[in-house]
C-alpha cells in the first residue's frame, strides 16, 4: 500500500505534464484527461483510506522513502511520504472536491480556447497540494508549498489579457513570498536545532528544545500560514484573487492553498504546544481575522469577493481553533472539511449564476434568480444554511465546536475568544443572508453589459438560465456534503476518534455548558438573519450602492488593508531604498572614491621623485646618509 502514496501525487502530475506539453492535439480531449487523472488520484485515496480503516489506530501510519534527494556529508534530505489520519483527511478532501471542480470546469470553460492549459494548471495545483500534505519532512513540504504558490499564480492570472487578473496574480505571488520566507527560516532553525527537518525527530524532540528556539520556529511557521491562508496581516491578496476563473476560486478556497496554513499549524502542533507565546500569536491572528473577513464580506457587492471575505473569516475560525492546542486541533480540521463542501458549493453556485448572467458579478444587478436557476438556488441555499450554522447542517456541528473550544480556554481570554467567535457567527449570518437575498430574491435588477450588445436575443440584457449538468451535478454532490458531513462526523465522535491519535485532544475547562453556547449561537444567528432581511429583504435593493456609513465605506475598501500596505510597505520601502542609495552614494562610494583619490594623489607625488635624473637620486642618497649619521650621533649622545 505504501507504493500507492506516490501514485497519489504522480497521477495529477502526469496530467499536468501531458496537458501542458501535449500540444493542440489535446485541445478537445484535454479537459476530460485532466478530470480523469484527478479522479484516479481520488480513487487511489479511497483505496488507501479503506486499507487504513482496516488497521488498528497505532498501525495506521504508512511511510515510504522514494529516493535520497540531497545526500551531502552530514546533510541528508529524502523524498519520503507519510500518510496518517491527518494527511489522509486532506488527501480525500483535495482529490474529492478537486475532481468535482474539474468536472464543473468542463462545462464552465467549454468555450475558452486555452482550456487545455487551464486543466493542466488545475492538475498541477492538485499535485502540489498533495505533495504538501503527504511529505514526511518540512523540506519536501516546502517544495509542495512553493508548487501551490506557482499554480495559484498561473490560475489567478489565467486570463492575463485582463490587466486586473495579471495584477492580482502578481499580488498573490508577492504577498505569499513574504510568508514563504517564514517557512524557509523555520526550516533552517529546525535543522540547526534538531539536526533534521523530518517530522518525527522534530515533533518528538520539541519538548526537549529551548522555548526561545521553539517560539522563533512557531512564529515563522505562523508567518507562512498567514501568507497561504490569507490571515492578517498577509490577507490582502485573497479578494483580488477572484479575478481568476470561478473554478479556481473554488479550488483555492475549498480544497487547496488557504487550507495549507491550517495543515501546517496542526501538523506542527508539538512545536506550538511547547511555545506558549507562539500559540498565543496563532489564537490572536485567528480571532482578528475571523472578524476582519466577516466585516469585509458585509460590504462587498461582487458575489465572489463577498465569498472571499467569508473564506478569510472561516479560515480565521480554523486558525483560532488550531491555536487552542489539543482542545481545538480536531475541530479546526473538522471545520476545514465541512467548509470544503459548502464553500466549494457556494463558489460553484456563484459561477453558475455568472454563467447565466453574462459573467456579471455585481449582486445589485441580480435579483429573483431562484425562478430561473432552481438547481443553483437550492444547492447554493443549502451551502448558505450550512455556513451560517443552521441546526442539523454541517456548519452547525463544526463551527459550534470551535466556539465551545474558544470558551473552554478559560479565564478572561476564554471569554474574549468565545465572544469574538460568537460575534463572527452573527456577522456571518448577516452577510450570507445578504448574498442570498440580493441574488435570488426580490425583483430582477438586470442591466445590459458591454458584452451583451451582440446577444442573440437582441435585447442586450442578460437572460438567466440553468447551467449544464456538468456544472450542476458537482453542485448537487457538494450540497449533500454541506448537509450531512458534519452530522456524520459527530455520530459517536467519529471524527474526533479518527484524528485523536495524531493531533491529540483535551476537553478544556468551559465556563458554560455546551447547551448554553449552542443557544447563544442560535440567538446571534437569528439576529444576523433578521437584520439582513430587514435591510435587504423588506426594502428594494438600489442598483447603485448608497454611500453608507464610515464603517461601510471602510469595509468596501477592505478596511484599508491595501492602503496600509501601501503606506507602510510600499512607501516605507521607497524611503528605505532612497536611504540606502544615499548611504551608498555618500558613505560607501565616498570611502571607495576617496581611497582611490588618495592613492592616486600619493602615487602622483611619489612619481615626482622618480624623474630619471642622476643628480636627483644622488641628492636623495646624500640626504638619507646625512639623516642616518645624525640619528646615530644623537643616540650616542643620549
């Protein structure tokens, strides 16, 4: 079975190579080739999962070394794989949801001339993410980490003829490079501390290492996670990344990329458990981001950007849970999996709406679409109910557990974290209800777009219609996951028992009962839905966004995250560069040029003594002899 682990990665990697190098002969069949190889990887994952279930809890970890990668003296790096319950969970999520997104893309990208290349990039994305989660050491994980960054750059900027898409791809790439520096520094610190970067020795030896070193490693790992998972302060790229095709948004938000940071922190749990300062930083980042993303999502009229704010917030919940240590590791991953179902469904539903609305993304130009797109309406609606935590659906089970775990932190910190998580749940109910109402309810607010002028209907206005089955079937399957996954995971604590051998689990000290937390969550959920209905359901939605309050205007500008980056980083970098140029010109060049001038001047003066006249040399010899005689006589006199 160990040999199948490598094939998990090899199948989509083969697809990427074939599609990107196969030429135009694969233009027609390429999408199905890419989808088939993604499905092959999922099938291998299912086989490995079934085999893992047949083993005892202590015997479920599979390891294999493919080859020695870098053997240099005392330094050795292997290409080795490790498959345990944690990585198995990610494998099934990545390949299962990834395959559905591939299938959806067959219909969504049907008329794109470069669809073969698009599917090659999708396969590359899956291969890189799979390598990241099955690697048995941090250095190989880093290869997958960078592969994910490359694939996201290629896919976000896939429509590079749009300046906004090309700019968004560069922004995502550069912001993630900041986080990637954190991971590279963390790996270097691991090697100097433990003499290796393999998971086993690093994590097993964490308790014996100094807290200072572990804090430094933990903070660098957190920086890496902030970049990939779009957490404060490296969150600015996520909204702009919506410039890519909608299936890319679904893949990034549900199964790859943003989930990588949660995996990294959970996998490195032993490091954070032994470094309380780093663990506190993780909790703080998660709590701040879950509120940050939720507030931003309330003010976005672009349906994809509203969902992007939602992803930022939901990943914040996961990071918060991971920062709680053994109390929250299991629930962070549980919410990650349930989120994979309903967020993929929501993004694919948004893509279906765009498909029927001539690629219009402004929700103020939607309205009443439930009559024209019934399958999209139902599947999107189930994803909506799941993400707000409606009782009985997936989000209800996973998000409530995180809120309970936050309160279980105990003391003042527990109340603060639990309060932030509760507030985030209420805001989530508000902005997701807003999305639902503005898109599917009310009167139609359709407006002609530039691309509509040559439509067959001749009206110039969108004519919404349901998407083809290649798009709706994946949406239906994801809707089932949105409804049932959380409940299945919670029966007899199935998911907890599955992950506990890898992540560990502790119950904490909750100051209130789970029933009280659930009741409070339901209250804020109802308040959020009611407020959104009062504001958007009972009043006409203006086609042009009103000016709004100061907070609304700030949220529309992503709470000034880009402005902050421009002032602190761009302008700060410009000032730093100018200072360095000034120092270089005045100090460095001054020393170099001054030294050269001094040597040149001295050599010019010395050259005057070498004039070629014998009488000058005789005088010099006579003067030197006189000085020696005078010095000798003076010394004897003394």
